[in-house]
C-alpha cells in the first residue's frame, strides 16, 4: 500500500472519530503528529466495535459484524480490506507498530457481551470486561507511542481503563436501562438489596442511588490506584488522555444517584477539552 493510501485511510479514521468519538479525536490531536494516524486507526476500530449494538436489533447480525473483525485479525478476511479504510488502517498500524493481535481479538470477544442483555455477575467480571476493552486500548496506544516505555505504565493503564469504562457505562446507563442492559455487577446490586429486575423497574430509588454510588465508587477506587501506580512516561501519556475526563463523571454520578436518569452526566464539550488539554500539559491523570 502506498504512503498516500495509508495517509488517506488514517485521515478517514480521524474524521470518523471527529463525528463519533470527539474525546479520542481530541486525544489524537494532542498526541505527536507522527503517531496520530496510528492512534486514530486504533480508536476508530474501538468505535466500530462499540457501536455495533446500536446498528443491530438482534444479537446474530451483531455476531456477524464481530466475526468480520475477528477474521480480519486472524488473517482469514473475505475479500479485499482496501474497501474498508478502518480495517486497512488498523492492519497497517498492527504491522508498523508490531501490536499483539491477540489483544485486539480479546477486545472483540469482550465486546460480544454488549450484544446481549445478560447481567454483569461480579465486580471481577466487570473489571475483566474493562481490562480487555478500555485498559487494553490504553496499553495498545502506549505501544504505538513508545514501545520501550509502554511496559512501565501497564499497571496504571489497567486501573485507568477500569475507571474510564465505569465512567462510560454511567454515561450510557439511561440508554442501557431502556434496552434492559445492566452493567452494574449483580454483586453490587445484591449488596444494596436489589436484583436486576428491581434495578430496571426503577421503583426503589434510594437503593438504586446506593447502587450507582457504589458503582461510581469502584471507578474512583481504580482511578486512585492508577494515580498511585507511579509517574507515567511523557512519551506514553497521550494514551491516557481519554481517561482524564472520567473523574468529573464519577463524582457527579455519586452525588446524583438515581437522578442521573433524569439529567445527563456528560460535562460540556469545552470542559472536557479543557480538562484534557490541562492534563496533557501537567501529565497527570
């Protein structure tokens, strides 16, 4: 593939992020220019997986879409990947930066959970889901930015990813509830006197607030552990930028409880951009 084609595919990925994932789009812009295209390919792949549930009405068509990406990574894709700029850019990024395909395949496997309405059973299962999605994405981005320094921030990436995932799930909680999905682990619901059906029914507002507060507290716990994991090398810090906007969401969710179903948690775009820019300058999550 020519350099012009590679650049075009990466530009398409950036444009997709601008439309579908503004926070990671900004993270790309705050990253070294020579790494932006590769980061955009990774983030666009993640965005493609994340939106599959929104595009299908039944799990089976979603499984088919997941299988496309699985086949691509396993080298058994049908037809030319040139027709799909995200797929093409992703393969180029994998080869250029020697990224582990198994980590990306594990991300697909974890995202298959999103296609169904099965409850998240335990805190450990939630942490595993977050580890194979958000945490893995931070670590892959770190490998793109600096393979030498990436290993030193693996612990921070693991915890930051869980915090980011919990914040993202809190933002999407009204949508998930309408669908009948519950990402708060049953272990947490049970500790607050709820089960899946009671949470979805929405009648016991004090207990639902307690469950949401505990769930957000789990995210804050992991954010604290990420910060305590030690300094993050400046060369890989841009990989952590999307996680730096998790804390305001977690704090607001703890304060708002059940009322997050009535008013959106998401801070304004300019506040998120300012927080990421300041974090980039200070190199602090």
